[in-house]
C-alpha cells in the first residue's frame, strides 16, 4: 500500500515584520563593526519577508504599544497568544487545502508544532473548529523543531499503510515570532533574523494523486547535540542556532551513506529552507545542479524559516509543478539530526 500527499494548503499572517526586525536588531549591537556585519548578513540572507501573528494595529511588534514594547512579555503571555493564534492560523491552512481537495471524512489528525504549548492542544481545538468527528484519532508531534513535518508525514504514511481507508489530515503550525529575545549578541540576533510564522495542511490518503510517499529515513549527526536547541525560559523560548550548523551538515552529507539513494538519481529536492547558508551547504556537499533548490530558496525569500511548516511550503510548490519521477525531502533540526523521505509523482 502506497500513501500519497494529495494536496497541501498554506497560510501566513498578514504582518510583514522582516524590515522592522532588521532595524531593531541593528540597534542592539553596540560594536559598529558587528552592526556592519549584521547588515551584510541580512542582505545576504536570501529573505525578503517574514510574517507574524502579532497585532499590527500599533505598527510592528517593537513599536510603541507593540507586543515587545516596554517590559518584555513573559512566557505565559506569549503562550496566551499562541493558544489563540495557532489554531486560527492552522484553520486558515486547512481552508487553503479545502480549495484544492475535499477535506471530509477525516479519520486521523496529525499536528506538528514546537513553538508553543496549550492544553487542550491545538489538535483538539482545531478538530472542534473543523467539526471533525469526536472519534478522530489525534497525534501531536511537539518540540522536534524544523524536521517535525517529516515525522508528521511519516506517521501519516504509516497510518495509511496499515489502514488503507484512512484519510489523514497533517497540519504544521509554527509561531516563531512569539519568541523574540532581548539579546545584544551577534549570533543569536542572526538566528532570530531567520524565523517567521506560518502553517500548512496536507491530506494524506491511499488515493493515487499528488506525491507518493516512499522510504523515510533518519540520521543523527555525531558530536552535534548543542548546535541547535531551544531553551525554555521566563521570557519565551530562546533559539540557539550555531554558526557551525552549515559546516556540520555539509560534512555529514559528504558521506554517501547519509542518504538512502545517490543524489544524482534525484530529480526533485524538497530541502527545509533553514537559511541560505544551510541550503548552500546542502547544494555544495551533494554537488547539486544550479537550480536544484530553487523551490526551497523561493520559500525562504517569501517567508523565512517557519520551523516545521517550511518543508511543507516547499512540497506545496513541488505539487504545483510537473509530477517528478523521483524526489527527496530533507530537513534538519535539534540533535543535530536529519529526517527525510523519498517521494515521486503519483503517475511515476
């Protein structure tokens, strides 16, 4: 039995905070040389827009009256926003999905999110808002970071392969902009420069339409556990994204055993758009053709890194094109670990 991603719907909020953040972050750096370096890195980031759920009535979140103006919000305050905004953005993604495929008779809901916590969970809130059956089976994939969508899609695949009549709704929703930190160090400011909010929803069934989900794979990278992490504190989740991550990824991918197939045999690449340097490291290590990661770079430019939702945005772009003969989805996250799966067009 083969499982298929029949369609993907995506959604982002309506406030673009990228330029406002750049101005704020530059002002935090007291060393003029670091400020110039930050400006140079921001221009080279490959990011033009990042979107936030935070209210825009007062301007950007760091403007007077904004969410981050004055006293920095507590984790409780940030989670209060998450509890309201995450289900709403997730529902927008499902609405976008429903315009592509019938979202009905859902038997399973798999929801991935690592940027907030609420109980009842976003999965329960969303199921109720969508009017899903009380008997729908739910799975919440939490705190796996940028590769959580792979775990969610992989789980949907297992469900469909064991229950051929299953109709699995897979949702990823991430609100990274709830976790801005009062920091004056260059590296964390560059890490915060990457992240935005977004949600994606996919329907996974045994119906042969869209992308066939083939062999999943997973690999932890040795001696890298501190390179990507979230630290939960009194003022939100502090992201640590080491500048060593691209080199570590490149070194790992230099080992042919890292991927289940030879890179030369892959036609379509869905690589998590974690940042320009990460995409460059993947392209260089695998000696990919010049335009192999165009879909990932386009998502990065338009939305930034939306944690686990990002990979689904890339897959959505691939679904909008010609069905590929062969494809490979790949994401990196805390651990440092790599998660992925092979895919192909339904007609392949």
